C-alpha cells in the first residue's frame, strides 16, 4: 500500500471517529446533562422549601411548648397563612399553575366558607375559600399541576377531583382529559 492510500484511509478513519464522537455527544451526553440540571434545580428548590417550613414548624412548636409571647406566635402563623381573604391571589396561583403545565382552564368559581374557630387563643379565626375549577389537559400535565398545588405556599387542598375523557364527534380522545376539581385555600380572618 502506497503512502497516499494510507493517508486517505487515515483521514477517512479520523473523520468517521469524529462523526461518531459528535453522534454520541448529541444523542447521549447533551440530553442527560439537561435532565440532570433540571432535576438538580428541582431538588434544590424542594430542599429549600422543606427547610423553610421545617424551621417555621419547629419555631412554632418550641414557642408553644415554652409558653412564649403570644405576639411571636401570631407572627409565625401570619408567615404560614395569609392575612385576610384574597381571592385574586388564589385565582392567580391556580391559573399560573395551569398555564405552566399546559392545562386549559374552562371555568373557575370561588365561594368563601364560614370562618372556623381558632385552634389556639393566640391565633385568629381561619377562613376557607373553595374554588371549583373545570379544566382540560393531558394526564401528565394534570399530574404535574396537582403535584405543584400540593406543595403550594397558600396551603391549597384538592378535595374533589373528577376525570373524564374528552369525546370529539363521538370518538374519545385518549390524550386529553376533562377534569373538575375543588380546591380549598386557607387564610386568617380578623
């Protein structure tokens, strides 16, 4: 084999190895890196939220057990529950979570429930706002949305959830679901 043929084979082999490296990088390394980055950011956010709530709960427990000042207990309770009825905040959070997860809200209605007596003399009465929502979206999108509602700062509880498949011209669409759910959010009333 003459030196020219050896060089051509060497250059073609090098080019094939370079194409193989680009393929491996674009197919395996790059998608895995984006997945790892998103999982790390989600883990960090959840850890921070957990630490914040754990610190608030521990402070509240220690203050109640030690019989400390009533005003300090009120301050901690005000950090956890909003002060007063704010329906716009509840609606904004529900629509924000729906938009974030590609869920279409078809209708939304709110109703304030009677306030409940406080659990402790240091706390104020607790009010409840029930929000009935009718929405449409994919199963995974709805699952993500309810997971985010579960970890919300406004203390939102999903009480009734009803899922149905959407029928278009008599044919059921397996990709989209019609969901009706009721959310309870809590606040302190004066």
